[in-house]
């Protein structure tokens, strides 16, 4: 869980950095974003990484399912009166729920952008690159879709809030100063990733559709 | 004070248990929680009813035998306190108190509030010791160890093995208990020669007993009467990963 999770965290940074190009002025954004998409999809090294990413998502999900089933069994019979929720954070107790929301979103997200780009027929921009920019802009013209994205990114945020720090603990980072540093780094990482991903659909909706 | 008790009654490990209501008058606030149960049992015995069975031994907060799930929390509402050190002054006249046994897939209710926690003993038997006979206490300065290291090892060794960590964990994990025992010896020179073998054996035993995985919710640290830190779990993970990678 920890290794695949941290690999996916690393991907989020790269993905966000690339997607933030959508916030550039329209003329620059079209050229930059479409060129970036072409370079990414044409690079063999990136292709290997992308298959590793798919594999990580699958392994992360399957392993999560296995340990959830095992943990349910290990928790024994239920308490008649249970106040245990006051002693741990909400996100730490609901990683499965949050992960499921993210997984459902991922399927929709990949279908709408990655699948379209890889297997669909896209118009070309002035430079002759596939115009993914227009696909993104038109997708975020629907308010319900923007809201769906925000909900998924909030789930991602809560998932990261526990997951980032927890991954390092599972790997065995035990010196207390380092551990505390990673806790605050996790909060910072979560804030940056979540805010960054939420800004994009909101910006596109407000800038191009209102 | 008068209390309304809802106590888990179960005849044997295979029987279905249920909460049974008791009204108890004349409880004094200076009574410990276990003394309150003694007081209830005296009344039950005089009425020719079966007393409520529960685990207890030293009643000084150091043996780890007592352990009840009180009002939905392991060892009740106070932090850093065993059930025997919880006093009735923490409750008010007219309160309803739910009393249940510690639960977990690797625990078994023997009767009422008595729980078989021998699964934890077997984890210790798998490696929570050093194999060398050390004889009498040696001259203190023959083994170089800093005061900070000694204190840190003692903090881990303070675990009394009550099982509150398992009872409060949503995964029924014994990670905090196992980790405290592993870290205690990993921090000291005497424990180092067998460190790799110990961590692998104890973690394997923990899994075999049916305890769950640690997902770092940290509820165990909050409920531990000895306030054992989850940093011990990080240390266990480190020792375990290292032992597995560097065979």
C-alpha cells in the first residue's frame, strides 16, 4: 500500500504541474497544453511509467480490498455501544470509502480524457497537434461535471491527508523529528495537490463558460 | 450515587451474549470502577444471582489484567488510565454506563467480561525475550548506553499488555503491543544480536493469531493506559522491513 501509494503521490505532482498549463492565457494554453500532451503520449519512457501507474492503481486497490476483508474479520464482533470514533481521525477510518470514490472518478476521468486522446478522433490545433485543450474546456462547461470533480478531489484530499503520512510510517520512518516533519509535509502536500486540482475545473468553468 | 448499568453477560465462549440492565444504589465516588463491580456482585450474590465475572489482579494499574470497554471506550473516559484506576468520581449520579468486554478477532470472551488474551502471550513467546542467561545485574557501566536510550527503551517496556490497543483498533490489530515489545529490545545492546529473527517471528505470530493490519489510525496510542507511542510501530516496521530485505 505504502509503495504504490507514494508512487501515485509522485504522479499527482507531475500531473498537476502539467495541467496547471490550462490556467495560462488561452492562446498560450492551447499551444502549450496540446504540445505537452503530444510529447507525453509519444515518449516511450512515459509509456512505461503510465503502465506502471495503471499497475499501481490496480495493486493498490486489490491489496486494499484484501486487507479490508482481513481487518473486518480481525476486528471481532461489534460493540453494543461504540464511541471509538472520538480517538482517531475521520479520514484514517474511511480510507476505503475515500479510495472507492477516487477509483470511480478515475474510471470516468480516464474515459473522458485519456481514452478519448488515445483512441478517439480529436480535432487538430493550429500547430497540427491533437486539440485536447478544447476537449477539456468543453468537458468543464457542464456544472455537474465540475462539481463531480470537486467532490472527487476533496475525497483525494482526505485520502492523502492520512495516506501520505501513513505510507512513511508503514515503511518505518521512526525518528521523531523526521516523522513530525513528514506529518506537516503531508498536510502541505495535500493542500497544494487538492487546491491545485480543484482550481483547474473551476477556472475553466468561470473563464470559458460564464 | 445511583447508576444504571448495562453489562454484557455471556455464559460461555459459544453462547450468545447480551446486555443486561442493573440498577445500583449507594455507589460512592471514591470507589474504583472494579470496586463498584464488586459491590454489584455482593448484591447479586445475596439475591442468589450469578455474579458478573471480570478480569482483575493487582488493582494498581501495573499488571494489565483488567480491561473493560466502558461507555464505548477502552478503559473508560480517562486518558492514560487502566480500568482499576478509574474511579466513580468520573461519573455522575443517574448515569447510564455500558460495560462490555474487550473485543477482537484474536480475543475470545470466556464469560461475561472475562477475555482470553493468550494470543498476545503467544506473540511474546515467539520472540519477546533475549535467549542469553544474563545472571545477576552486572556493573551498570559495563554496557555503554546513554540515559536517553535507556529511557526510550523503558518507555517501550512500560506496555502492560492489557489489550486496549486491540480493543480500540477498528482493524483489531495488536501492532502497538507487538511493536512496544520489539522496540524495547531493539533499542538496547542486549537485544540487538537477535533483533532480525525476533521481529520476523513476532510479526508472523501476530498475523497467525488473526490480529488485523495496522492502518495508522493511532487510536491505540490515545487509549493506551501506559501512553505507549505509535513511534514504536514505526520502529517495528523499520526493523521488519530491514530484516525482510537484508536477510
